C-alpha cells in the first residue's frame, strides 16, 4: 500500500492487546480505503481501536476582490 496504512492496522492489533484505550484514526477516502477496511475487519480492530472516517472538507480559500487595473 502506498501510504503504509496497512502498517497501522497491524500496529492497532498489537497495541489493542497492550492498551485497549489507544485509538488509531484514519481520515480520508483514498484508493486504499477498501483494502485497509478488508484488512482491519477480520483482525477485530475495525470499529474498536482502528477507526476510519470520511474525508473532512476543507473550507474554500477566501475570495479576494479583483485588483483595479
């Protein structure tokens, strides 16, 4: 996987055993999302300590008035 998010799934699985209060949060909608979800679900971390959220829209940059010629 390009962004290495699959590594976070494995890490979440190990950390869950050590401290179930630690959470891993992934925000975004990249091409790896379905693969990451498919990897996290059978390990039992998805929705427990590994959370995936939709992207958060960024506000548009402020519109500047046109400069006079």
